[in-house]
């Protein structure tokens, strides 16, 4: 293993902050799509793995360096796994007012007003490639079970954190510090697995 730059294939400030923490033990320096003024990549596939792999390969190709990409989402059992890979634009897909703060959260709560089964799973898939055509991409997945709260709880985090209550803890991600969240979250689990894989294979 040697020092090198790696591109993190996202513009999401919340994801970047968590990835910097999770990957900090590796002897690498990290750049993001913001450093290259690149837009967020398309996510055309129906699985987190396919989207993360596409994002990693594209970032590696454009930036000419190894890349790590994350595709994450919320899977609600009562909705057959939706919003799933469409988690980031859930409100847009349903026609909600996107100018409203936390539009995705409000859309989810509105859609679940009369839903009794509130069980949900948060998923994160992290993919690392050494080059655009790396034949051995490293793929790590993390999941955490919980349920959707009737209203927002907590003020930390981002995305759906205020409405996702971790089943075994009884509190939302938004009630946790970043260290606490990464100890229990989907991205935390995936990140630790990816670090182990990189240490072994790179």
C-alpha cells in the first residue's frame, strides 16, 4: 500500500464528511467531485451495487485516479422496498414541492400517514476501483434495520436521519453525534468493511 489520491464520487456534503471519517485511517488523500467541478453522476440502475460501480468507474475515468463511490438509500417494507435507489429524488418522483426544506422527509411522512407497518432498512454500498476498468472492484455493503417515526426527531445528520429510528437503540440518526451514527449506521458498517478490503487487496 502506498500514498495516492483517491476521488470520492459524490458532491453530497453529508456523505463526504462521513467518508472522510471512515476512510481516515488509510494512507491516502481524498478529493471529491467538487474539486473537479463535476456534477453528481447519474444513477440509472435498479440496484445500489450497479449504481455505485458505475459512479466509481466513471469518476476514475474522468479524474484519472482510483475512485470510491457510495450508493445508499432507504427501503421501506410497506412500499415494497421503495424509495430504494430513488431515495435521493423521492419527493421529485412523487411531485412534491421541492422548495420545501427536507422535501424528501416530508414526502415520506405524508405517504406513510396511514401506514401501520413502518419497518425500514437503510442500505449503503461502497465500491472502490483502482482504475476505470479494474477487473476486481471492491464492494462493501452495510445495512441497519429500524422504523420510520411519525414526525422528525433530532437535529443532527442529513437526509432521512430525523425520521429513521434505529431498531435496537430506539433513537433516530439525527439524535446521534457523528461518531455514534457511524458506529451503528449502514455507511459506517460498509465503510469499515471497505477499509479492511482495501488493506488486504491494495
